[in-house]
């Protein structure tokens, strides 16, 4: 599928593409995308941490093409990742990009926003996104510098805060011209600013990091909140879902089963360790270990998850 803009507007679009190319000094190589449903494109990221070899393209990102405009969902960990996504959009359509939607503030999903600033888009996120991003901005940039080396040029002033905020209990609809997106701000789960995006035309549901597949989940909000939200989301119907990490798309609700199994095991192990008088450190070393072979990046994230589960279990 390729959607073309009327010739009179192509010049303005070309300026936006040139901006992305000029910022890095080289033409951005488009991210490879899969059309998971008509007009819905997703880049399936590798299960990797930020490194020079991946340019920060380490989370699933995508875009949805309407009759009049495009919406991008998440942008990657660096300007370069965002530029590659912008280039991918331009391989499919000349229509203007009207919105960039962030599913949450984590750097692997949001720091690529800077590449889209020159396009004049509206940035959209959860009502708590800006506060959460600003609180960790320097830590995220410092982490990227450590991972990417002295060549990394990210600056606090490059970080983007939303033009449009979506509050919990107040779903928001966006129009792309004959195509409506439904946005919903969620209660605290993976983070305190998770946002989902559903394309009503194809019933494709972008869940961001509320759904991990293959890549171990990481808890940065509330273990129990995420458990409660998973139970609610499973009862909803969707033709397909897009996880924040995993395949480009998956069947629903089957896609949730491995993540649910991991959370169940973590809870069971933590409760048993607490009952035996185990310390927080012991829980971080022992809880969830039976799940190690089922997940990529297990050792990078499981101890942190166990600590969150333990802390919340102490107060139940």
C-alpha cells in the first residue's frame, strides 16, 4: 500500500524528509516494517539493549495511514531511530504526519520524538507523561551516552512533551481522514503513564509495554496494578494487538498468556519467600527463576521485577 499526496503538497513533505536527513548528515535507512492490517505498519524490534549496532531501534514502533494524514505510534530510543521511522513512513505515503503518539515515557519508545519536530506534528501522550519524562530526562540521556559513547548528542532540550494529553477515564479520538484512532490512558501498571491506541478501521490495538512477548516485562509502575489491568484487558476483544516488544502483531487474548504466567510465578515465589522470612535481596535473587528460559533479557530485568513485587507484597 502506498498513499500519495496531491502534487501541490509534496514540496512541504519533502522539506520534512530533508530535515531528518540533514540532522544526522546521512540519509536515514528506513526501518523495515510489516503491514499487519491495511494501512497499519509496524517495525518489529530485536530483543536488545541500547547499543551502537541498533541505533536505538529496540522497541516496536509503527504508523497508521488514513485518507488525509498519518499517525506514528512511538519513535525509538534516539534521533537516529526516529529518523529511520520517518524514512519508513515516506516509503509508504506522502501524506502529512499529523500525530506522534507515545504509549509511555520510557526512552526506547519516546526519545526518537525529536526527529519528528520539524514535521509540525502534534505530540500526544498520557496526562502524566510530561512529568514522568522530565523527572528522568537527564538519567535517560546519561544512560544513552554510556551505551552509545561520545558520539551521542542527545540534549534535554530535545525531549518532547505532549501537545495533547489524554487523562484516565477520558478516552480521546483522533481523525486521520476516514480513519479514527481511539486512545485510552490507563491506570498505573507498567508505568504511571501507559496509553493504548486502537485503530477502529482494522481493530488493531497498540498496547505499548503493557504487553511484552519474548522480551521479559519490566515493572516501573505497580506490580499489582499491572496484574489488575491485565485481567481487565483480557476481557476486551481485538482483531490483533501490537506489543511494545515482541512480534509485529499477535492474536488476542492469547498473546497475554506468557506474560500472565510470568507474573503468576513471580507473585507465587515472592509470597513463598516472604512467608519463609527471606530478605528483599534474597527475593531478587530467587523469585521467578523458573521462567528464565522462556524470556530474552531475563537477567537484565527479573531482579528489578522481583524487588517491586516483594515491596508491594509486604504491604498487602
